[in-house]
C-alpha cells in the first residue's frame, strides 16, 4: 500500500463520519421533517399537518413565555459568567501561595454531574433547614427565611446556581490566553504611567478579545439550549412554571403532552433562533483575524 | 517566574482575600455535601447546623445500599461510560490518524463538518433521536445510550486527537518503515505509544461526559434496572419524604470518580478545553 493512499485514509475515517452523520446530522434533519407532523410520542401513527405546529406555537402564550424566560436566563447568566470568570482569571493569574490548589478547586463545579450540583444547592437553599437561609438570618441580612424555590425567587436561584456551575469554563479559557500575553506589554504600559485599571483596559482586554469572542459564542449556545440544570431545579418545587425556558418547554411538549411533532418544532425554532443570533453576532463583532 | 505577591502589602492582601473567597465559594458546597452525608438523621436537621458531624455515622451509606438500587445504577454507569470510551477512542483514533496522515478528497470538508456538529446541544437532537431509536426498537436499552454518547463525544474527540497526532513527527513513522516495519507495526509500536497520553486524556473527557449525562438517560431509559447513576440519584429526590442524608451520600459517591479522573487530566486540561472537550 502506498504511504499516503487515499483509500486507506477514507477507510479509517469512515466509521466516524458514518456515526456522526447517522446519529447527529440525520436526527437534526429528521427533526425538521417530524415538526411537520402531528405525532404521538409513544405510538407510531402520524399525520402530516404542514406548518400547523408552528402556527399553533406562534399563537400560544406559554411558548412566548418560554422564549422570554429563556432569554432572561441566558442573557443574565452569560453576562455574570463572563464578568465573574474574567475577574477570577485575573486573580488566579497572579502569583500567590496555593495558586495551583485554587486553580484546581474553582474548576470543580464545572466537572461534577449537573444532578449533583442541583441537589447540593437544593439542600443549601432549602427554606427550612438550608445553610444559606441560616447564615443570612444569623448575620441579620434577612428577618424571615427566603423561599428560594418559591415563585418569586426561583429564577434568581436558577441564575445563581448556573453561574456557579458554568463560570469555571470562562476562567480556564481566559486564563489560558492571559498566560500568553507578553509581559513586556505591561512593562511598557507601566513606563507610560498607566495604573492597574488602565493596564487592564488597554492591554489585557484587547488581548482577550478573540478568546472572549469564542467563549461568549459557545456559552450563549450552551446556555440557550441548557436543559438539565433548569429541568432538575423545577423538580418538586411547585414553581416550575416560572423558569420554564424553551428547552424545558420542548421537553414537556414531547414527554408530558406526548406531542413529538410539537416538541420537534420547538427544537427547530431553537435552532433557527441560534443560527440567526450567531449570524448577527458574527456580523457585529467578528474581525477578519478571528476564527 | 514572577515573584509571589507579598501577603502584607495592600495588593497582596486583596489578592489573597479574593482567592480565598473564590476557593471557598466553589469548594464549600462540596464540603457541606461530605459533612451532611456523615451525619445521623437527627443531626442533619438541627438548628443552628453543625459544620462538622458531632456524631460520625455511616448509616446514610448503609440505607443507600440497602434501600435503593444504587449498586445497579453504579454498574450501569460504569458499563455505559466505559463502552462509550472504548468505542469513541477506537473510532476517534482511527479517524484522527486518517485526518493527519492521509490526503483525500473531502478531508477539509470532514474537518469542518466535525467542528459544526460540535455546536449541537443535546436538546436539539434528543427528540428526533428518541423517535428514531423507538422506530428501530432500541428504546430502553444501553445500546441506545452508548450510541448517543459515542456520537456526541466523537466530534470533540476527533478534534482533540487530531491535535495530538499532529504533534507526532511523521519522520518517526517513516524511519520505522525504512527499518522494515510494516505500516501496521509502525502505528502500533511508534505512533500509538506516543499518542497514548493524548488518547487517555481524551478518553477521560469522554468518560466524564457520559458519566455526568442526565438528559439521554432520562429520555431513552424507562426501566429502573437500566438507569444510570445521574437519573437514579435525581429520582431519590422525588420521593415524598426527602432523605437528605441518603441523597448526599449518593451524590458524594457519584462525584468521587469524576474528581479522581479530573485530577489525572489536569495537565491536559488546557488542550482539552481548547478543543471543547468540556461541553455543557
């Protein structure tokens, strides 16, 4: 066999391509097809209804609520994650005793199963026996225990838990880039008389631009389509309705109302919103040298 | 090496305090989980709470093993995750080797297809995936789970392994061939040993993804005896009376393997991160 024989190359890559096409790409295309049908999730019969699922959703207030909750959830968690993530990266980029330990520990929330993260926080935020309420009462910040899983606070709780769970991703991505900023840039800025804050604005931030571009893109895609964190928090609280984001709504339509076609239509809508948002994002912020 | 910040300077003070707050806010919930799981039931609900168990007990773990199918879930999780790792690593290494060593029509197209599919989120495919799996009669089997995880992990595995294979000089392989080795021997004795650390790191990323998954198990598995840990533990919470001690001990036991593996791959974290090995 020739060293670079194309046949062998194609043979070696084909299992991967075949699996990706049949198990990832095909389901997405099939989902578009499925969204044109009225189909029960468990039984095989289906009826072609054209765009009726979409038309129904456009007039459905639950759908628009879920778009709204989804937007509130993703925008606020993304902003907080980025801000906290960059600040945390700046800190662990400094030299101090125990730095490696801190760097390792702050990644924990991102690595553990989401189920564990949610259970931990449900216990910490438990309104009767939770430690958070206890501490807040003990310090005197609040006079009555807060019902964190109640309808008034559940969105706040969800946002806080999500930021806690996902900010480490920002830290690690940004830190990796920070370590490659040439120290000479800071020296030059210092010589020019720039203080710490101005050095951050004029040296660090421009250098982080490209990594932040990618991190914000990825985090937005993942937060907008986040299912498990939101869904698990809705379990057993009674305030489920107040954090019913688009992915949760798609799941409910499919597996609680048994409307697979409607669920698929919701997934397609999610996909369209993402593609549109990504296109706008690229138009507004992308520079030639990036990606 | 930059000099360490002096703890006694103003700037040093500030940094140490911030670092302490960061470490505390990320690590404390874990400490609380461990502490709760060793407390006897009455002590879990005392007010004000004890930070460390006043009375140390293993009763929560005993209940977990006796009253739930924790061991069954554990076995299922291990089986599904390891099968996924083996499959993904075999298919992924072959693919990555092909992408770095061969030239053929469509190679670049395949690379960008892989990058594109890496953006897919589970919720976007899980509904049609479920309908399709049901059609071919694989709903409620571990095979369905393994298929889903392998498909999901392949894009980033290929991407990551490609980077590792690229870093192995072609000259080494050529030298082996000149010395009379066959292509296969050159791969087995020269390329794979050099790529092994990268393959192991990629494997661990795959393992963590499969081990932590909730949505696919929730949707594809209906029988209790086929569930994996994440759904098994989540369902403990849905009982009428929530046994916090038991739930905390279970949570601790699922977290341990992940953290152990995670500490192993710290060195590769940056590379893995760049390739998007940690989705979520």
